[in-house]
C-alpha cells in the first residue's frame, strides 16, 4: 500500500470511531432522559391519585348530611323551635315552623 492510502485509511478509521463514540454518548443521554421522564410520569400519577382522593373527601365534606351530622353531633347545634325565633317584624316571620322551612330549603 502506498503512504497516501494508509493516511486515508487511518483518517477514515478515526472519523468512523469518532462517529461511533458520538452515537454511544447520544444513546446514553437518550436513556438518561427516558429514565427521568418515567420518573416524572410516576410522580405525576401519584399526585393525580392524591388529587382524586382529596376531591372525594371535599365532596363528602360538602354533603349536606355530613354538615348536619357534624353540626348536631360535634358542635351541639339544634334547629330552633317556633318559640325560639325572634323576628324584626311580623312580615319577616315565615309561615309554619322555621326549622322545617330551613330543612326543606336545604334538601331541595
């Protein structure tokens, strides 16, 4: 072989080796990105599960039956009887039992 052919072969080998090294580095970087992406997906799924759980808890806490149970059980609140209500004028007084009017409005 001639000297010039040897130089071309050496140059081609170096270039091919450099390209292979770049491909390996890029593949490793892509794998690292995939691992990070999968980690973020898993944490997003966990957070979505917490959000769903909290949404269910909020809906159950806002339920009128739950609110009434907490008000009567824990706070000792009771509906007033007819004689326990004071009105500014006779026009303000509802017809019938005030507590029943409140219950009917709450459950409708």
